[in-house]
C-alpha cells in the first residue's frame, strides 16, 4: 500500500508540472530547414519574427511552443483544422520545432529592445531592372499605377518586403472580392476564381469559396452560392491572381529580394 501511495503521489506531482524542465537542444541545421517551413506555412499569420500579427498569436510566448519537445505539442496543435491547412510530416514538425525554439532562445538571450533588421541594402536600379525584366512584375503591376505611392502606404521596409514575398488576398465587403496586400489598400476586384464544368452542363465560374478532394464551392457574380461534388467527368480550373508571386519564391535570390525592396521603397 505504501508503494502504491508513493506512485500515486509521484504521478500527481508529474501531472502538476507546467512543462518539461530540460530545454530542447537546438539543431541549427534543422532550424534552418524549419525556417523555410515556417516561411511557407506560418509567416502570413504569425509574422516574420513569430511574435504574432492581427491574424495569428505570438508563438514566442505560446505555452504550446514552450512545452513542445521535437514537435510533440506543435503537431497536435496544427493538425489541419480551421486556419491550419498544411499537413506536415514528422521530420518537418521536428525541423519547425527547432526553428521556433531557436527564436524563443534568441528572444530570451537578449530582452533589450532591438531595431528591425536592415532590409534596404539592395540596389534600387537593379531592382527596377528585375521588376521590368526577369521578375516580370510589370506584367501585372505598374510603378505609376497600382504601386504608385506604395512606399507611403507601407512605410516600413521590412513589412513592404514581406508583403510582396508572401502576399495574401484579403476579402472585402463584396461577394468574394479581394485585393492583394501588396497594394496596401482595401477593396478591388482581385480574387481567386474557379471554373467548374459538369458533363452536359455549361461551365460555371465564380469566386472560390472552398475546395478539397470531394467538393468545390463558389459564389457567382450574382451572389448565388453553388457547390459541386468532385467526381468523374467534373473538371475544376482554379485561377489564382497570386500564382506568379508563389512561383517567384523558388526563383528569388537574396540580391533579387533586397534590390526589389530598395526599388519599391522609392515609390513614394
């Protein structure tokens, strides 16, 4: 009976603990891989420093992250549901865990306020050439049109850089209408559109509402909501206005990103 009581007491003590005592040892190579995973799946909501935005909470102070060891807490927390749509493998979760713990350690090691990292280190003229040339930015944007005064609307250079690297479509009050956050203003007509063709019926096009392996739904320009089961003979074509931005992520060099930031920062 004494042994049983001792085991129960020790179990109760363990359950009362706030989290593991031993810190996770950071694998820097894994953290570098985790940085890329974070940039792809997390940065839009949790920010470039993981300290949160108006779309997602601060991960540096997150109890889930602080208690996590090698992805054992992060994994269950980001299972695809709600805002989390990514499905990460076990190795990717481990890498992401190392990156987030690396960020926590960096903040904990120096609690004095730090200025933002300098991003205006590029050549504006090289950025102009990239904008009008290899980057093909001018095929959709214009320095004298939609991007005129962009540096005034988004004065923080680091924020400006993040906006064009990881743009998102923000919904407006109209049915499905949205505008890329690179433009730094509300309204507009840019939206993810989808065209669904069902056998023996005319194609239906509208603003994409939801798509998965089984169902695709849209809202027609008239405002009517339509949903279709995906099956044999049903074709679905998605037109994402930000597709070119997503493709550029695999092509940018560090010099390209900083040159383009320096150029956009001049458009006041």
